[in-house]
C-alpha cells in the first residue's frame, strides 16, 4: 500500500505551545521534523486516526479535530497533500 504525505494545520489554539497556522508534516509514517512545529503526545492521540487514514490514501473530510487536553483547546485540520 502506498504512503501519502499529510499536513496537519492548527486552526485555533488556547494552548501556549501551539499557534493558529502552525503545521505538522508527515511523510508516510514519519514526522518531517525540519518542516514541522512541535507535536505533543496528547495532540498526536487526537489526530492519529485521521492522519493514518490520509496517509493510507483515505479521504479525510475537512472537519476540525480537537485535542482532548481539557482547558487548552486546540483544533487541527488534517489533509492529504497529494490527493
């Protein structure tokens, strides 16, 4: 199965570690550390199912994904880049 590149963009953030417009790039199963903002493990748990689906060629609807860390709401948008 072919891997696809995926971008995760921060839409809104109440977390001091993320700002609207921050981006995280996945090249297949790996995070492109040179192009990406930091990624915390709680945020990763929220975006993982969508990033995995996009990476494997699935269609990801443009629905915001929210980090489950209470009090510090961060909304992400996941998209496949080579669709």
